[in-house]
């Protein structure tokens, strides 16, 4: 199962197709490995349109940044995500889930 961890510009080569000079890559955990795919290749894995995939990766990055600050409750982070991006959230067993994905 693949899971989006974030999106950034640290790597500009797609690990899937080898395309170079990308503006950003999507960081994906897949089969206990971390890979970085361009948005076109990543969108094929998740069967989403590129714009949706970019938005989801930005949401995950935003939420992780808020978590790392250690000054907001999970509920506050979930509400911030809802207000900024419109993504639903749920808290189960002390863990935050955004649109069903554990953060």
C-alpha cells in the first residue's frame, strides 16, 4: 500500500520514470521504501488528478508541520486542516487521521 508523506523540491528527479528538472516531487512510502515521484507518476499510483494529488501532499505537509510545533492539540490541528483545505479529520486512539490517512 502506498502512502503520501509530503511534497518538496529537495529532489528534482522522478524515481519512477527518471524525468529530470522537476519543480517538486511527491514523497511516497511504498512497500517499506521511501520513493520520490513526479506528480504525473504519483497520480497514476493513486489514480487522482495531479491537482488533487498536489493538494493532498500539501495538506499532509501542513499538518505534519503543525504537529511538529508541539503546541496544538490534535483537535486544533484537525480543525485548522478543515478550515484551510476542507479535508475531514478524525481522532482515534490518540492518532489524527486526515481523510482516513494517519498522520
